[in-house]
């Protein structure tokens, strides 16, 4: 098979997927169509429709765009078939029905932002950082009936440094995702459309603990200061800058306000106070954790206020001696 024999439909929505789509276009792969989410209503009244990052790229490069509301819609399936693609590439999209993923001759492969079978699910980058992993990566695998369980084609690792937050890992995996996609396409071409792949069941060793990556909701993002300082530190960076972790700041009078926490710093402080207690140490704002150690709050945001350095937050507070994070 030659590279020119591939007729690819690309499926994706956010900026993360654009990097891979651009790699395909820049390397002269034949992208016959792009499938992305419908335009999203934005603005106060939802009167403005915002196209996805993938759609904006596709339109700018003259690529046909399909935006189905439902993936099983007969008219969409007919339109998709008409492009006569023999391969589909999926990056950061939605769950596909069998009528879609089984359509091309050479199948459909997904670029997943984790080292499968670990971190199957919607938020693999967040959960890898939250769990304090020192390494993650990207995986290409063929789609099948269950989410993120298909046969693995390739994997590339990525080191998570201790000071990385989700944005750092997201950017790294975005570029690595484009790289692994190109390498996977090379394997597909070399193997005449049928590259070697491994069932994930064979990758799961006895005693191997699988870690999931479920979708993140508001309640997921609440900080539990009863956890150790290390876990609190990892939790905050695993949700920064988006969607952002939060806690409640409670005064001695019982008044509570939402406090978002975007960055913390490890300290060597052992403080004999209850978890959630706040301690002002010079120009530093420390929060006591469940193991008696403290993390320094570095960047915060009170409800209705701008995001700011904790030192500026201290300037605006009359007293924090009687406040607690709950």
C-alpha cells in the first residue's frame, strides 16, 4: 500500500485534536472529510454560535465538514459513506456507534491521552496528575464495542514532572498525539492496512490495578484537606487551570464563600492544627492538611473576584486567623 491510497475521515472537536489534524494535512495525507461537534451557543442569550477548533481549522483549509447531532442519524451515516473513506482517525471526540466505527475497510483508530489500559475514560490527563503519576503517554488503538478497550497499535510515553499541572501535560500530549498518529499511519501503510495490534486483555497482568478516568463534575473538584499534603498538591495541579479545584472558606461567624485554588506549593511545615486550618506565615498563606503538613496556597480566586496571587488575597483580608477551609 502507498500513503496516497489512504482516504481518511478525521473526527475531533477541541484544540487538542487540531494538532493531529494539522499533522495529517501538513504531511499530505488525503483527509476527505472532517466530523466535529455542532456549533456551540455562546454569549448571554446563546445567540452566537461558536464553531469548534477543529471546524475552524477544517474550514480554513477547505476540508468538508460534517456536524451531526446524533451519530446514528441515517442522513449523517449516508453522507459519511459517500466520502468512501477507508480509514477513520478519532482524537478527543465522542462515543461512536458500530455503524460508524466499523464503516471503513481499515477500521477506525483513536488517539487516547493515556497509556491504555490505564485511564480509560473522558478525563485521562486530569486523573493521571491527580493520582500523582510520574508518567503517562498516548496510545493509538482500534475502536470496538466498549469505550477505550480496543486493540492497541502503538504507545509513546510522557514524563510528568512534579511541578507540572494539567496544562503542561495537555500541551505535551497534544504534540505527542500528533506524532503517534503519523507513526501509526506509517505502520498501517507498511502493513497494507492491517498493522499488528495487541488486545488490552493481554496487557493486564495479574494483580494489575486499573485506574479509571471518569468525566469530571463540579463536585469532583472540591478539595478534601483531610487528605495528605501530597494528595492535596496533586489534586490542585490535576485540575489547574481548568476546571479548577475549589473549597469553602468559612469564617468564625459561619459565613461561607467559594474559594478556587489554582496553584499550591509544597512546604516543610508541620503544623499542629486541624485539617483545613489557615496559617499566615509572613507573606505566605498556608493550609493544613490531614497529615499535619501544610501546603502553601499560591494562586486563588474568591467568588465574584479575579484570580490572584495569594499574597494579594492576603492584602484584601482583614483576618484569616479564625477562618477555615471546609
